[in-house]
C-alpha cells in the first residue's frame, strides 16, 4: 500500500476531488498554504493499493494544470523600501507536487 500526498492549488482542488470520487478513490483534504506565493493550497492524502498508484497519478495530472500568473513581489526585508518599486512578475503556478510514500501498516477503526 502507498500514501499519495498531493499538494495542489485551490483552483484545482474541487475538480480533483470530484475526479477521485468518480474513480472510487478515498482522499482526505487538508487546507494548506504555499511558502513561495503565500497562496492557498489543498493537500490531498490518498491511501491506495500499489497497483493503482499510476491511476491516481494520472487523475492528478489530468486535473491539476499549471498556468502563468502575475504576482507582485514582496518588498525586501531590512532594505530601503523607498527605492523599491514592485513590478509584477510572471510565475508558473498550479500543477501538483506529489509524494508517494510506502505504508507499513494501515488500520481503520
């Protein structure tokens, strides 16, 4: 058995949750916040049999698309903020960061 942990952008979370249910995967959703953009994310924890890991990964890939977004950078800490002019920067957001971990024991009460 494996534990698939997928961190996805909030915009993709409902679509992914619906797709997981449609394909009969159970998942626990956790609200999380990204460190880089300080934006809302959703972390999915999905327990899955070894032979179905590729199916889950494909569902995540199909439902979590990366996109370009303009963001205003944060002012530098400790520096002179008077000379700092924040210009929006285009960054790639979305997609998913996925970890697949072995599960040594699983119990449900």
